[in-house]
C-alpha cells in the first residue's frame, strides 16, 4: 500500500483569490484506510466480502433492541446533557460484571475512541509505542496520528516472545504497549496463560502503560476463558472493552477501565472531544445487558460464528491445500492465512475481479515495515452459502495466478 | 479561576514498585471545566441552577421521539457499522435543508466534536487562533488542548469591531477565526448584517479559515433571521450546526459543513477518533427532522424560551436596577449581565450559598486574560416559577454583599 499524501487545502468554491489553508503536520501524514477503500468496492452487487470486520446483521437481537428502546424511551431524561464519563447505570453494570471493582471506567464511542483518548493523553510526538505485528489497523492509525514512534514485535502462535519483549522494554522503555491478547485482529491468535503470566511479570518492572484491547474476548469458540493480563499484573494498565461484537456495532459503545489516575485524564480529554457519548444509546445498551444479552444472546452468536469459522477453514484447506497455512480459529471474527508461493496482493486483486474481497496481510503493518504473504478473512458477516461461494471464487482466482 | 495542574500519574492499586506514567504535554496543561464543577454543586436538592446551558427537558418532544425510535427500529441495518461521514439519510436532509448544496457535510458527536476535529486537522502547537471574548468555553478548551496561541478580540454589541479585526488579520494572520455570530454563548449577542458583510469581505483577502458556530441560530425570539457569514464570503469557511438545542442534547448530533477540501481531512481524522458516531441515533434524528420537528416543535420551544427570557430580564431589572446592565435577549439560551459595583465572583459565591448557581463572566476568557465583572445566566432550563425564585435569591445575595 502506498500512502496517499494529502495535498494542501484549496477552497473549491468561487473565489477572487486562491486561499490555501495548510493542514496540521499530523493530518498531512494521515492516509485513508485501505480497508475502508476496499469496503467501498464491496458495495457492488454480487460482491462477497470477507474484507471487513462486520458482524452478521441477520443475528442482531431485534426483539431485545425493541425492548431496550422502549425502556430507554420511558425515561426521557436520558435525552438531556449528561456526564462526560458516561451513563451512571451503564458504568455501574460494567463495574459489577466486567471489571474489578477497584477500577474506574469511562464510556466511549466504541473502544476506538478510548484508544484515541489514550494516545492523546499519554503520547507526545516521537514517544515510543510497542505493538505486536500484525496489528489492528485502527490502533496503527491512532498511533500514527499521535506521531508516535512505533516499535513492532512479531507474534508467535501463543503471544509475544518473552525474551524479545524484555529486550525491547529494556532498550526502548516504550510509553505504551498495545495488544489484543484474545482472538487478535487480524491474526485470530490467543495468548496462552503462560505468556500472559510472563508478560504480567515483566510489566511489573518496566514503566510502560499496558493497553489490553479485548473486543473479541466474549467470542470464544473452544476451550475456557483465560485471565486477562491486566488482572495478573500490578503495573499500570488500561483495558478496553466493546459491545460492538456482542450487541451491535452501530451503537458504538465501548469503554476504558483502569486505576482512577489512569482514567481521569481521559475524562478531561473527552469533555473537549465531544462532551459525552450519546446517552439514549448508552441507556439502551444498559437495558440490553441488564436484561441478559450476554447470558442468552451471546451463546447463539457463538454457535453461529463457530459454525461459519469451521466451514470457512474446512473449505480453504480443501481447496487451497498446502498453498495456505491456517491456524485453528478458537474465537473472534477472522482467519489469518499464510500463503505459500502466492503473492497476497496479486491474490487480493484477482479475487476482487472474481467477486470476492479479502485483505492482504501487509496492511496490518506500520508503514515502512514489510509484512508477510498472508490474508485476513472475516467469517462472521457472510452467510454459510456465501462463504462456500466466496471460497470457490477465491480458489478460482488463486488457480488463475 | 486558578488552573489545577494534573500531577504525574501514580498507579493506585497494590504494587511492588511505584511506576509513574507521565501525561502528554497537552494533557498536563488541561484543567477541568469550572462549569462542570459548578454543575456538580447544582446536584444538591433545592438548588436552582442558571449555571449550565441545558434545555428544558419538560419540553422534550416525547411523542416525536417515540415515533422516530419506532421508525429507526423498523430498519435494524442502522445498527451495523456505517460510514465515517455519517448516516446518508441525515446528511442528505442537511444538504437539502440547512446548507448550500455545493458544500460537503460530516456528522459529528455534537458540534463539540466538529470543533475538536477542526483543531486537530488544522492546528500545530503554537498556531494562532482568533476568538471573540467572551468565548464559548468548549472552544477555548479545544484550542488550548491543541496548544494554540489564542488571540482575543473584544465583542461590541453588534459583533467584532471591523477595524480591530482587520488589524489582527494583517498582523497575525491567524490560522482560524472562531466565532458564534448568532446569540452568542455566553454574551447572547447577535452580529448585525452590516458586521457580517464587513467580516465576509475581510475574510476574502486574508488566509484565515473562518469557523462559524451556530448552535443557537434557530432559537430566535425577535426579528428576522440574518444571513450567515459563510454564505456571504468566498473565503474558506466551516460552519457548525447542532440539533442539541432544537431536538435534544443527549443525542449528541451536530455537523460541520464546508467545501469538500475543508471537510475531507475531518473525515479522515474521525475515522481514527471513533470510526463513526452512533448510527441508530443519527437515524432517529433524521426521522425527527423529516417528520417536521423544525416546523412544528421549534415554534413551541421558541415561544416558551422567549417567555422565560422576558421574565428573567424583567425581574433582574426590577430587583438589581442599575447594578446590572443587560442586553435585550433576542435569541439563544443566555443572558449576559455586566455588574456595576459588584464583584462577579463574590456574587456567584454568595448566590451558591443562597441556593442559586450562576457563572462569573471571566470563566469565558482564555487563561491569562482578565474578564469583566459580569454574569452568565441560563434562562432555558428552569421553570418560570423557579426563575422567579432564583432571581429573588440572587438579589438577596447581592444585597448581602
């Protein structure tokens, strides 16, 4: 992907003199997301998309949404201005159900906003941030916007290599270490308990703020839940939670939780950023959760997504054989396939021409870093019959290369 | 107001070693909003508050909200991830009803977020921003967070002094000129047409991006609407719109509109900031507007708010006499009273002790700038009988000084 530099601003209307307003340095460096651009291509009819990270809208809990909306509307005070930190009812539910009660929580417009607030609160231009590669694209965007210096650590199958991690912490003392230990986007990987314990131990001795992003944590298809790193360490941590994958993403409700001293600066920044996130939707989310969304709706989601992941994995192995290496998906929304003897970009391009959209792996690396020949495939959005048809088209494209 | 410096971060939990994570420079400079702190004090029972900028929730259009929610829920696709720029239906409505159709629009989480995105897109630390004083506090927060150098221009009764403005544009060529020409917060003032034309003319010859914030524009109680400055100039402008004052503020729907080249960078930044604003609420707002909110609900609001403004003005003049100078309120949500022989801070403190909250005027000046002895009084939130009681308490406090 070549980064598109934004030109200086030229006013498009009628004018007597050409007036140019230059963008800030950080904005001049930004580029549109490759994935958003692919998503535009997927608007074409008959296109099958494995490119986005979208949940299956046919599984949205329609009746629950109706019920939650009715309860929300019964108290229209939630349409008034509210607290920057978020709806007290929703915060209380999160404190009672998802985080240790010693922690403070701020509700954000998706966990993406939490990431952005963290970067603004803690990073000066040039500060060092450590990420595993491949890395969630939205995090790379935020850290590049903050003009951070990004250091990468290649993922192993069970999380970061502890020796390498210690070396980096020693040599660079990064300001932040950002990671997605549960069902990583894009790799789908899940840190083992041993890795989590070792990382937790390391964090205790280095001055690095650990950001544990866990949007997919509830979408586990095999095995038992593993403790969060932030529960295993005494070091300063901020954990990010999201309801986009277990409720609906359009509602844009996420949160950041950590010690009060870690969260307080985010509240101050959010006040300037947007005063607060929309309250009626926070209240709707509260009612969804209080009425048993996770107990009753989540198992249904897990059942369907697990089935889709198995179908996609099975078909890919059958049709591409040893031209692709897939790790077994134990959770989340993505398969990560390492290609053997195939160019990921050539395959993505040929697939698009065959009516199926996929994302080449190097998109998930910071600019200037070379990525492997790999693919990210989303298995949650398409129906099973579309998955079958899409993998046929993908295989056809691969066979033509 | 003394600014409270945030201490370096200390992790509050149990730990073996004390680990400190320092905040970014911009965050170290931030201070909590004085008004938010006053709002906390107003949570006490029997406190009458003229301090916030809250609409009257007894006037929220409950049936319309119910109807809009029902229409929104009938198409649950709006619960899926959506476009960063905003819901296409709402954008189309805005383009058809509120802005020239050559302009581009981005939906934001209140117009506060639009301001924040503009500052991030256009300002490097040290860049110069021109504001009229007094100034909307949320704008000052955003510009201080962007580490801008803030230049002030004192308001006259009909807008900025044109000679002074030209001098500043010539000498400093500020990157942005931020203003609220319609029923200013906190001063309530409204620029005359002549002033607007003169400012529009000046903008044509200086490389300054004009930000026209118009959240109160629809709340006009006297006279005819006056053209927006951004409609009178060929210079680059971004106008901000908000539905917080005409629908409900908790929904947090605002927008920025301008030439496509001005808006495109905001879209890119918003993608990193929060992907997009909550979609179901954008859709609800679309239905509210499409179903005639402005035609039918707005006149009712204007009627009630006008009555409240008259009651408050009348009572203040009657009880404080020549100790206060009030401009006649022709729109918006605030009265601005210049005090004669009374300290605004002493009066605010004594009033709070008497059970009524008001905001002293110097809060609306950048730190380091001295403000006048003045008060901002909100007349939209309290009922008429509470306004009467509140002004009695305020007068009692003034008489005790």
